[in-house]
């Protein structure tokens, strides 16, 4: 140990490195020795090393805010990460109330920013989406088991509501194929015998939706009401994170299976014969084979022809920019063309080609008289719709926001989604969400603000008022072809291939969700896949990743042996990192794994736990760590902790864990922890004189300085 005017120097190094006893800060002697020993390349600027000896370390020059601005920034950032606490509740100021109103009703903020250029772009976009949503909305209403006109009802009101409450400037809302089939699955069979006696006495059709359409439509409106209430409540309770429990493999596999089921529902429209609706693929396929002899050849040929024409129009629109208008308008063009064919040829009369028939004109009927008995029946099945409709909307909204350089608030999107379902339910609506295909079109044709949604809503009002008579000759086969062309891209088989390459367990989840949805049904299939995915997550947290840490050769940095393959093992010190929080379920594994590692090297006397991945600990973990330390003491071993985070340290402090283990065994860096272990080993053995270490104890440099006025070591953070 070398002493001089301003304090002391501890150098843990080979015997051949010595500092002059009369060394003083700033005289260059320290720098000279370090340079001659070729150590400065491992530590950076020697001037910074000299700063360590007088109790201060020179900081690297980086651009930073002023002290006042820094405090403001850290206060602003801290509000984001601070959890909600009831103690924080207070009466809001007028400014806070106005900010809350603007956040919940974005209409107030984007209307004043409207210019002539944005107005023109939004008018074009709104009209384009209106042209696209009319045939799609009617097709998706059919998937939901509702009369076709309900697809128009379910589009009109949500367009107005989302324009006032939504954050996304390009999200097109309304009926979608996925939510439509979820709605049909949730509601089929929920009508009571009193509400639909024809179904129960066998005088009606094979489904309640076809037997009692009015009662079924009323139930669908109740479902939309429940979905809206749950989503608004979840928005205020900040429960949007729940959708994160459905990982990408589960969602992709479920969506792909749902696309198959949706496509099979359209067999009756294209092939021209009736089949019983079912959420089980084997039932639907059996129905198709049992009725295949009833195939209408004219309907089949025309339906497949229009299907391939729609696919071709999409490809042409992507390949030739000047034909891009075909992408949004092709469905409406096909509807008009098919209607003309039917009207001119009369094949609906001569060849029994089914058509939509008369569609009631006028505004949607009001359905705000909710029966409480219906509410209780619908709550459970509505949960799946709540989750998936939000997941689709937020994923779509965030993608569009990133493409256009702005951000959306997830909680506000959930509130907007709930609001449009709630108000939509009052006007004969069924559950809706954001549409991937229509939103992509809105973005491609240049939508600038939520105004385009208002334009679409006004267009739907006009359509219901004056355009319904032209739907009389609209054949069902063209609606089936529109649905098929829309769901083709939902079958994400390439995801399964990619997941197989990335992680086999994720690929397993994809196939579990896919086949589970097809065979067990939509609700049970996705629940099964979600539960299994959670089991995998729990399993991985119960058996966390274990990393062995050693010193990067020639430096004072410590890394995993996989990150630094040419490292150096510190004799007598086991440094290990567990990549998960420490809690009751995984502590037995952690304790057993430490013991297995100790068995490999009986000379180990110190176990350093590198705690940087450990973001939380519970009381069970602390208890087991205390028991482990007691056992270690009997065997002459010692636990040491490095890089303990503030959150974990706070728990340790409350549990008196620092006192139990000894505060000298907690360090801010792995290098400091190892140095403490070596120092303790040296002092315990008392085999070396003060000021020198035995060669080979540690081959790195550890420099410390304690000013005369201080009793704390100022340590270099080398980890």
C-alpha cells in the first residue's frame, strides 16, 4: 500500500508494477507507470485514472442539458414509469382537465389544423373507403350471421365516433372478417326458446341467426354494447397490457385458422347450396361433401371467375402505379358488373342464382333497450372479441403512425374503440374494429387526418338513403368472392416457416393455435394456445437462463463466456448471472444450480451473483438467499452481489438483507465485487505483506483512493 499527501493507493497487480512512494496527483508519475505497463489501453485516458487518486474522476465530455433542464426532463420521464397510486389522487387543475379532454377527444386538436390540402386528400380518401366498405361490410355481416344491411349499419356510426375520439389519422374502422366470425361464434346458440321458438321446435333453419334474424340482430347489438363498456372500462383502468399475453405465434396461428373457417363459410355463396354454419372445420367439410351434388354450376363458375379477377386486380394495382385505383374500387366494380349480369340475363330466375334481394332503405333502427338477461349471457363470449378487436386496431394504428411520423396512445385507442362499439350498438351495430385492408388503402391514397372517417360516415348515410335499391340484383357469389380475396392474405404460413427457424417452441404454439382453432373451435382453440404460451413463459422463468461470467482478457470488464470466448477465470471466485427475477418459483432451481457449479470446482470460496437482469425479488427469494448464506458460512463460502438495481436494493433494505449478508458484499460493479472477494481472501489467509499481492491472485488492475477526509473507497466501475 503506497501512501502520499492526498491519500492512499491500492494496486492489485503483479509484483512488477510499483508506484513511487512520493507520487502526487497531477505530477504525471501515475500516468508514466500505467503507460509503461501498457495498461492504459484497457482503461482509456490516463488523465481520468489519475483523477481517481484524489477522490474525483474526470467525466467524459458529452452533450447534456443544463442542471435546471435536466431536473425538468427527469421529472417528466419519471411520471411515465411511476406506477399508479391512490395517494396521488387529487382535484385536477383547469389546465389538467383541458389536457384530459383534448386527449379523450382528439377532434378538438386536429380540426384547427385542417388545411385546403389536407381537406382535399381526406375527401378523396373518405370516398375511396366508402366505395370499398359497402361490399365488404355486407359480406362481413353475412359472416356474422346478420342480414347484409347490418354491415352498413355497423359502419356508419363508428366512422363518426372514431373520427372524434381516435388517435390514428389513417385507421379505417368498421366490420372485419375476423371480428365478424368471432361474433357469430360467440352468439350462435345464445337465444332462448322463448326468444326463438321456431329453432327449438324444429320448424326453422339449422341456425338461430337464420331462423330468428331480428332477435339475433338484437343480441348482436347487446354484444357490441358489452364490448364497448368493457373496452372503455379497460381504457380507464389501463388494462391494455393484457393483449400482450397473446404472443405473435398465437395470434398468427389463430388468424390463419380463422381465415380458413371464414373461407369455408363462403362455400354456400359461391357453390350455390346451403350448408350448416359451424366453427368446427370437420363439421363444415362434412356438410360440403354431403351437399356437393347440389352445386350450382353457373354460380360456381361466376363466383370463381370473380374471385380470380379480384386477385388479379390486386396484383395489377401493385405492379402498375397508374392502375393503383383498382385496389380500392375493384370490389365495388365487381358488384356492379355482377348485378348487371344478373339483371340482363335473368339467371336468378332461370338458373336459380341467389341474390341479395330487397335491402331496407333509411337509417338504422335504434336498439338502446338492452335486456339485462341478454347482458349476462353475452359477457363471457364477448371477452375474446374485446381482446382481438383491440389487438387488431392497436397493431394497425401503430404501424400507420410509424409510417407517417406520429405516435398514438394505446389507452386512448382502447377508449375510442370502446366508444364506437358502444354508440354503434345503439343503432343496430355489431362489434367492429380497425380494418387492415381498408386502412392500408386509406394510407396509400393519402389520408391526412381523421376527417376521412367523417367523409366515409357521411357516404354511408347517403348510401342507406338512396343506394339500397341497386342491391336487389346483387348476387351472393360476388360477395363470397370478395370475402375469399380478402382473407387469402390472412393465412400466414410463412410465419410458421420463419418461427421454425427462429425458435421451435414458438412454431409449436403457431400450430397449436392453428389446429386448435380448427378442431376445438375458435374460442377454445385460442384459449388453449394462450394458456400453453403462458405455461412456456412460466417454465422459462422458473428455469431461467444461467450465464457464467469471466473477465475479458486484458481488461477489467466482466462478460458472459459466450459473449467473450477468450476470457480469464478468476481462481476461487464463481461469477454467475440468472436471467430472470428471483421469486418463489425459481429459487430452488437457482440454489440447486449454484450448488452444481460449486461441485465442479471445490476450490471456489466466493459466489458472486451478477444481478443486472434481476428486476425484482420477493420474500421467498430473500429467505432462500439467507438460508444459502448460512449454509455457505458453515462451509467457508461467501455470497457476494454485483450490479443490484435500485428496485431490488429497496426490497433488500426493507428486509434487512444488507445487514444479514454484510454491506461490504454488495457492489455496483462486477469488478468491484471480485476485488472485494480477493481482498477478503488475502486478509483471511494473511499470506502477503501490506502493499503487495501474491502473483496470480488477480491479473487485473484495481486502483482505489481514499482522501484523508473520507472513509469510503472511490472505486472504478469496470463492469
